[in-house]
């Protein structure tokens, strides 16, 4: 039963993510406040990448809400719930010497206190490069944005350089 509940939760967030992706096409990219926020998200993405590559677990924790959902359909465990569990999952990847080569935010949709980001990344796992995409949903808490949902899709076949 728990597995079915996890699937339902995962599908629900996937639908929300896809909906936000469609809505992002209507974002006001010429709005000055949008440009400022877009730059801030890109800067934060660089900080996240640096924390991951630097194996800085404490810094990584700052980016996530306490009850974050991490969905990775092709993974052994497709749904991870909670900041501590997500960070533990990242720690396993970092222990395998994973490295994020590039991280690019390709689309942003922002409402009053929620945002959706579509990202592309290139990473290395066990010395093999691969590409992937993520849909991030964020919520503004005070002056900070926290990741509440991350849907990560990696290509099944490793890319040959």
C-alpha cells in the first residue's frame, strides 16, 4: 500500500511540475523584477552546484524545505521525502564521486511566493558523463526560497564524449 501511495504522490507532483512548465511559457521575461529574480535563481543554482561539488552537506541543506519531495522515476527508490533523506541520498552520490559539470536554468515561472524552475545539467557518475533535467518547485519563506519538490530525469544511457 505504501508503494502505491508513493506513486500517487509522485504522479501528483509530476503533473503539477508539467503544468508549471507549460505556464512558464507565459512568464514575463521583460519585466524588470522578473529579470532580477531570474538572476538571483541562477546565482543560487551556481551556489548549489558549488556546494554539491564541494561535498558541503550543511550548505546543501539550506536549499531545501524540511518536507521536500525528491522524485527520480528511474532510480531504485523513485521517491524520497524529507530534507535529511534527500541529503543522505546526495551523500551516497557524492561518495560515488558524482560531479555536476554544468547546471543551466532554462525556464522560470514565478508567482507571488511560488516558483518553478526547469534545469538542464551535465554530470559525471563513476567517471561516465550523462545529461539530465530537473523540475524544481520552490516556495518563498521569509526572504529565502526553499526547494519543496525536485523531479529529476536522467537519460538512461550514459552519454559518450
